[in-house]
């Protein structure tokens, strides 16, 4: 069985967009180049116009093998008319979407907007969410208070793109809280170190660099994790860009000067509301790698999840036109190691072709 995070879906599509990075923006590909690529995979002709089927888009163009339901789900991102066929205009619009700063959110929105009417209903959200690994691992209350705040008590309210982007962000936080409650079976306000690791890997992996992921248990020293610690840990990872500014404030702009916990805490209190517990956790994380009791800017960079827009911009600028799905496998391998904003994984895909990764 194969599964994709939402970012991996974007990466699979984004790596075959021909956007080019400039200092201020990502430039669009030429129409002629896109038409050449489109014609290579589109086989359906209606009234003299070429179209790609869902299978041609996912299995041919993206070079991925999935079951029928997953193929329809993934192709629906580009098939905005939801008629089962992707026109060149839709293909071109999709490439343009991948060049926007909020490409990840927009791609996710089109994944959930099953009928292409520009809004997401409760039933559309549930339909897609139930196809994710996260739903299988975290039995989220789909009729609970959080859902009612966005979709209404009767769940008849629809949400537009801007609201959906906030919903997706808040949904991650709510899933983490729900996961903690599920693991805290005794109601003590504590979970085990292994349960903490499980939640972070399954729900919050978009915040985890390799260094943080490898030290999730070590940083707790095997002790039980309290709810305040859990919240502070997530808040710290969410605010690492702010932490970097706090460090630079403490060092007057130097990126190599070692900073003690007290020095960073003093700087934090003059700039923001970063808590002492978050600073404690920061030094626990860096201390798991080296035991100096001080940190430098490079330590923060190893902990901070790379900003998504910067990541995908660099990737799109590096990736050139390729001749076949097989040529893309190296990029798939490079990008599949990254996990950013996600609802877990879109599950249910089968690899029918053993030659495909």
C-alpha cells in the first residue's frame, strides 16, 4: 500500500512544474513548453481538443500507481471542472498554482473541494479526511465542538479558501490535543515518552527536522510528558523563526557567538512572550546533540523546520524538464524525506507497477 502526505502530493506535482526562481518571484513556464509536455501524455480527443484522463495525469504524467479511488482524488487537484478530464487550460492553471507562494494551501483546498465550486463542505472534508492515515490513527471527533465552530452546529456551513487555510492550520492543533487526550487514558495530564513520540511523528511531523525526530524520546529522558510540556514543545517548534530573532538580538547580530540559557531567556522577555519552559526545551534539544550548555545560530537552524515556501521555491528552481516518469524518481526520493503541512497521508493507493517507487 502507498500513501502520500499532502506535501508529497504537491511535491510530486511541483517537481514537474517548470517554474523558475527569481529574487522576487517564481516565474511561470512558457505556454509552448507546457503544451509539449501536456501533449505527450494526453490521449483523449474531443471536438479536436486534447484532454488528459485522471489515470494519464496520475499514472502517466506523475508516474505513480494508485488504486482507482486514489487516482480520482489526486487528479481532482488539477481537474477543477471535476468532469474526469483535464484540459490544457486546467493543466496550465495547475502549473501556475504551483508557482504561487501559498501553493500548498491551494493544492490542499482543491483536494478537498471535490465538486470544484470554490468552497468546502463538511461532507467533502469528511470524505477526504477518512481516506487519510491520520484518521485511522487518531479517532478525531468529526461531530465535536471544533468542527461545529467551522461548519456550524448543523454542519451545513461551507468554508471558502481563506477560511479553509485557517481551518487546516487549527485542525492540526486540535488533532494534537485530541491525540494527547486519547493517550492520557487515566486523565492524569501525563503521557509516556513513547506516546509523545508517536503523536509528534503522526500528527506534527511537519514540524520535525531529522535532529528533532531522532531525539524525541531522549529529550524527555524517558520520563512521562506533562500536558504543559507537550504544549510548550509544540509552541517552540511553531515559533523557531521568532527564536532565531531572539538569538540575534542577544548576540547583536552575530551568528557564531554562544548564548547561555539565561542570556537567551533575558532576550526573549524583552522581545516576546516565549516562556521559560520553551527555553528549557530548546536547550534540552540542543543538549541532546552536544552538552556545552550554550547554543549558536546553527543549532537553531538544525531544529527549525524549513519554511515551506523557501523549500518548494528552491526545489522548483532546481528541477528541470524531464522526459519520462522514470527520470523523476530521483526527485521523488529527495522530496519524500520532507514532511510539512499535512493531514497525515492520503491512503489506499496500491503500487501496481513494481518498477515505480
